[in-house]
C-alpha cells in the first residue's frame, strides 16, 4: 500500500516511514498540507497520515480539501498530532471525515495497530465528511476558527510563560553575575569592554559600568607589558584554548596600581566559535603582602633555628662530658630537653681529691628563656659551691640570683650535694626539688629531707642541710619532673622507680632504664633529666 505521510517535522516523518516500511508499505512524504494535497492529487495514495499544526496549510484545511474533492474523498485519513489533542479537535477532525485521531507520540506497535485497523476497515464503512458540515462551509469555518483561536490563545499563554521564565532567568543570571566578588570583564575580539559586574568593578577599580563600556580593556592594566602579556597568552588568539592564569599589574581609576591575578578564557558563540574574551580579575595585594610576610617569617624562623642549634650545641657542651672517677662510686646522668634547648641541667665538679659536688636543677618552663636562666644558675652554683658546704653555698646562690629570678618571674628547683668518697658520706640541700630518693642495697627506699623552697621564691627561711651515709649497693637517684610528666598514667612513685633498678650492674644502665620508662617516640613534653650515684659493692 502507498501511504502519504504529511508532517513539517522531518524526524516525525522518519519515524513513520520506519514503522510503515517495516510492514511493507510504500511511503511518500510531504512537509505541509499544501504539498500533501499536490502529492495526493498526483500520486493517489491508499492512506494519508497527517500532522495537524503545519505551515501554509494545516491538517484541518488539508483534511477539508481532501474530503471535498470527489476523486480524493475516499482515501482513508488519519490525524496524528502532538498539538491538537483536545476533545473538540478530535470531534472536528472526525466530523471532517478523518478515519482516526491519534495523539503523538505512540509506541510503534500501537501506531501500526491503529493504522492497520483503518486499512482493514470495509470500504463501505469508510468515513466521509458529514454532508451538512461540508455543505455548510460557514459552519466548518466557524468550528475551525474556534479551534485555531483556542490554540493561538494557548500558544500565547505558553509564550508569555516562557518569556516570564526567560526574564526571571536573565534576572537571576544578572544577580549571580553581580554577586561574584572577582571582577568579570567581557570583551569582544578587539578587547573592547562589553560588560562587567558590579559592585566588584567599582570596589576594585573605582569605575562605574558606563565608564568602561565601549573602551579598550587597556585602561585596567598598570602598564603595556601586562596588557601585551594577557593578549599573547590568550586574548589575542583566534582559536579557543585552555584558560590561562597570570599575575599582572592593575590600575584603578585614580591611578593607583595593585597586583592582580588574571584568568582569561575565550568567549564562545552558539556554534563554539570564539567571539571575544572573558577576563576574571582578583586583587591579590593582600595575598602578596601575606606571602612576603610569610617569607620574612620563614627567614627569621630559619635564623632562629640556626641560633637554636648553636645554643643547643653550647648547652650540650655545658653538661659534663665524662663521669668523675671516684673510688668506690659510679656517677652517670642523662638530659633530654623537650625542645632544642631546655631548662634542666646536671653538673658535677671535683672540689678536692675524693670530694665531688653534684647538682641537678630544673628552671621553670622550657625552651630558650629557661635555657638562658639555666646557664646563669649553673655558672653561679659552680662558682660558689667549690669552696663552700652545700648549706652555705645555696644561701649565697639564692642571694646572687634573687634579683634576676624576680625580674624574670621565674624560679628554680635544685638539689645540690657534696660527696665524700672516703667517708661514703653525702651532705645536701634540697631547694624545693623533691625528686630524689635513696635506694638501699636491700631494696628499701628512703626519702631525703629536709626540703626548702625553690630559688626565686621570696622567703626569710634559711636552707637546711641533710646528710646520709652510703653502704655498698646503695643508689642515689635524682630526676626532674619531666620523667613523671612524660607518662602521668604510669604513676611513677619512688618505689616504682626503685624497682626498675633491681639487677642493674652499673650507674649507666640505671640511667638508661629510668629514661626508657616513658618509651616516647618523640621528644618529651617537658625536659627530662636523671642523675644516678651508685656505691659499688666491689670496693
């Protein structure tokens, strides 16, 4: 069967051709009712499938002309429309003689089923236009005019709605465009400014939009070099490319200049052809100042780090390098600052043959300030303890340091002792330190008293001296609070620490055992120092 498909939409004609040819039909096509009428007259199809809304002659006019032509009126006619879908549309189409009325789109099998039903209908049952309606041209025109008017009103309403949506979209776009804080400059191919966003343009350059529109974007650059650089990177290129970001000098309306970050991209038309440029400009003056401040800070940090390394080397050299050789005794110590330098220290010096002074001190705080005070305290103790017993020496040290400690609002806890190897005696003064105990050879732990106030704490009290006598296997342990604070959950009491020394064969091993207790992977939170005096059994 030869089928005439009439539709102004080429895609719809293609679909109908596909469906019909699969069923063995020959398909001829027309783009509107006028062309369809010519095809029907010349080719005499066995079936017509027509759209309703078409240019020049629409589907209703086309159907009317087919049904009033004696040689064509018997051809089955199917309306297939996506626009005329109402009951009145269908009623008019059927009244004009249409054999079926279908709404686009339909699944191919449903579409063919309807078409086949029309084809297989008995010829006597073919629909013809109602005689009265065809005869009465006026009635046809009245109904047709009513439907067309309704469709026009519907389309006008749709257009008004679409225009309102477009206006709202344009308003939303403009609001979004103007809300961006970076300056956006839209130019043509000659870099003439077409548009820009406010208030960013005003806040960054001081211009109103009307002052820059129609002018070359060169007025926004501090110099020709930046303008040429932006052009060479992308703006003057004729082909689209990746966005480029570069730093250029910007110029405000009053002539002041600033550093800007410029991102240039090509503005593309509907077909992807470049029609100009879009430049996004950001004032980076604050960022540049921050970067310079960061560089200066980094330089100072580097210098400070170098100074700290030197200070750490000096401080390390202030600690005794070798253990003293004392008949019947071993002395070992270890110091681990929380930072590169610290406020803990230990010291010993030989006052006379067989007589050694021992000191462990802890300056409040850590870091460089504590390290400076530590050096002063160490030097003072060394100079005054060489010829004085511990009690007198500490009174003189307190007096000598009082002013500096008060001025720095700091204090020092310190344990100072004098060991007499021949008599195995130790006289000592505890200046508020307290982290000291004597472990007897049998494992008993003794607390050393009396205890005074830290150096730097105002008081009229005088320091009191204590004394003890060593027996073979006894161990004197001095340590700073850093050992306790490193792992407070371990509750390292004197007894717990003393137990860790059981079975150790040397003072160095004892120091290693005690300093390993916190098992820290990083420097301790506070300076950590341990000093051990071991009265050997093999005298």
